[in-house]
C-alpha cells in the first residue's frame, strides 16, 4: 500500500510538472505579487476602492526578454468594459484618454502604471471595489501572451499598492473624461 501511494504521488508530480512549467508563475513577497511569462512580468497589481460605477487599476510591467513587447489589452470580469488609459494635458486640464495601439515595453525595461499616468480603466463595475478585497485581471501582451494576476484593492485615493499613503481628499485626480 505504501509503495502504491508513493507511486501515485510520483506520477502526479511527473504529470503536473511540465504543465506547471508552461503556465504563468506567481511569486509573493509580502503583499507584492509578481505574475510572469518567460519574458513579461506584471508586478504589484493594485486598485483603489471605488466610490462610483468606474474604477482604476495599476501595475508595473517588466520586459525581461530581448525583443520589444506591448500591452495590447487587459481583461476582467469585474467590469462591463476594461480599457487601457493615460492622462494627457489639454490646456490647463488633465484628461483621460484611451491608449491607441497599447503600451510599449522595451527589452530590459519597465513601465509603471500609476495614478496620473497609464492605468487600467474599469468601466461599469459589476460590484464595488472594497478595501482589502482582490479581483482578477488578465494582461494581454502582443508577444508575451496573457498574464493572469490578482489586483489588491487599497483605500480610496491610494497612490500605490497596500501600505502606501493616500491622496488627500480621496480623489481620482483632477481630470475630466
């Protein structure tokens, strides 16, 4: 019986090891999550608690490969629509705009999505983003494939992942859509 259990356990390891090595990996360092493919990593995905029907999520994208890549889409079941946005200055007003063509990530470089810059716009939230909760995001790269991750929700007005200070007044920045 002991040999049968050992044989079954060994078979399970042999059968699952190749499948796992081809999938995305996750490393946790405290509250810092890191999901990656062979060439692309998505680090510290986070979002602010929502106060309305829309929300925003952020992360750091790193290209560990030797060829340029591009974030072309982000998917999540938490919202009716998910778009990649940035802020542009229009006269004296900051406005959000959808990014056309994606976000380039050069080889050996990182791009940090953050308040006031690139971000994932969650339009038509199906449920509120509550502090301390998390939700699934899938980042889609032109060459690096899909990276599935969990975004942690911080306080309204947070300026970074959990543990970072909040912005006074808890606003999403001074911009218009």
